[in-house]
C-alpha cells in the first residue's frame, strides 16, 4: 500500500487535491441532503399555517440545520491538499471501494497495509472502525507520529513470493476448503499471527493492499488473500466486501480468483478487484466457491 514519494510540480499537486476533494463531495453529498428535514421544503412550508407548523413540525434551530465536517474529513482534506505524495491507487480504483463504503459505513473496515492513503480510508469510514495491518514496524512509527489517530498493528508474514506456486498447490488441499476461524484452520495458508481482536471482529469491508509483493523475496499476499476470504466466510451472518489491489501481478491475480472465487467477483477497475463473499456459517453446506 505504501508508495515511494513522488515530487511533482504544483500543477499536478493541484489536480490531485481537486480530484480528492471532488471525490469527497460526491460521497458526502447524499448523506448531507438526507439530513435536511422534509418539512423544510418551500412547498410543505407554504401548505402549513404558522400555528400548525409550530405544533406539529417545530422549526429546527440554526445549530440543528448547520453541521460541521467531521474532524477526520477535515484532516484528510488538509493532508492531501498540502502533500505532493500521490496515493498508490488511482481515482477510478479508489471510487470502486468508496462506493461500497458510502453504502456500508459506519462499519468495520480492515486494511492490509498502512500507506499514504490510510487517512483517506479512515475518513471514508467516518464513525466506523478502520484498522490497518502493516509489516514494517518503523513505517508504523513514522505514520503514527504524523497521524496518531490511525489504529494500526504490526504483523509478520512467513511466506515469500517465490513460494507462490507451492502454496497454490497447498491451497487446493481439502483442509483449505473448510471454513473456520483462521487460528483453528489446518490450512498452511491461514495466517495465525494477527492480534486476537482481528479474528474476533466481523469485518464488513476488507482491503488487501499489502504486504509487499513486487519481488521474489517479498512476503507476498498469498496468505493475506486466503485469510481475508476465510474471515469473510467465517462471519456469523451477512457478507463481506473484499478488495484486492495490484491484480495485474501474478500472485494477486491467481490467488484472488482461487480463494475469493470468480463466482463472488463483482467488479474490476484497473488493478483492483471487488468480491462480495457471504457468510458460510449462516448457510451450512455452501461450497467454498460458488458453482461456475
């Protein structure tokens, strides 16, 4: 999820800031409009006498009508308007998950990776809980020194990208198609080293944009993708929306199709895929992947 700083000209920074602000305006416009009481429309007001309106629909005070932008949104706008570091995902890719967050937030949102876009994800899930899992402990300290409100945890992965083919064969074994708490799974792909509360929370949205996976010695996202899918299936009821970024790479492409299932694929935009995975505990006997 973390991208290297890119120093660009003022014009590019201005365009990025404008795009980010436009995205937030689109996301929050509908919720802001929904706050306006229906009796405040001119048509309704004209059809009521003053006494009737006072008795049945008392006029809200100025403080009730005016709402402040939430602090997380304010901080995000200031942050992205004053930085020349661009997030790793494009506006089109961000919009895919932003649409889901607009519908589901406030919710439980788990993000694999702590990066330059973390403040944005927290803001898009305003009022919910957004948690980040990061492989680089020093990077956590660096980010938290600037944005201490972000909830993040250090995790260690014991896989390497060059093991992907072997791990794919392991994933085809019967024990890897059984749905359970990842800590109890017999599948070698299940990650058992997250903090306890990660396993005990039902995550409504999961974003897999880490760990590092662009060279052979990197941890790769094999375990992260499989475990995200397992947690989604193991929730007591409902469904989880799971996103995988960088599906232009072999590991992200093959592992997301195999363990999040093409039958659960809802959308792909650029390098991001969106899967919607239902609870398997709520309906026993559901196959690991739906029939094609």
